[in-house]
C-alpha cells in the first residue's frame, strides 16, 4: 500500500517545486487585516470607582434577595438557599459609609 497522496501530475513534485507551490498559494491568499483595539481607559477617580463598586454590590445583593424570595418551598433546605441567605445577610452599609480622601490636599 503506497504512502501519502498520489501525485497530481505525471511525476511527484520535488521539494523545491512543492515549496514554490506553497509560497504561491500563500501569496494568493488574502490576509485579513489585523485590527487591534485597546480597552477604553477607566478615567474615573478611585473614590468614584469605590462608590460604583459598592453600588454594584448592593444591586447584586438586592437581586439575590429577590431570587431567595422567589424560590419554592421545596428548595428551602438546599445549598443554594444557604448561599443566598449568606449573601443577603451581609451588611454592606459600612462599605457604603466609607468616604475616601480626595488626595493631594483636596480633602
């Protein structure tokens, strides 16, 4: 049983002919232009990022509380309920009460 592909023409290609055919194929292919995009720079101050993060945590906590309230009674003894109750029971008010300094003498 012969190994490899059978030649397309009358004889098998030499290494140089095979390489020339490969280069011609590569040259004929259209190379898509590579577009590199950068992530937008977060220009918020650190205190603003802190406030936004605490607000996001409070929003998530409210969503988890709604999810906990909507669970059927048949799931009340599951691990999901325990995790949701732990999240809902977290007190986020100390985080929200933190006022970060402006820095550089602006406080």
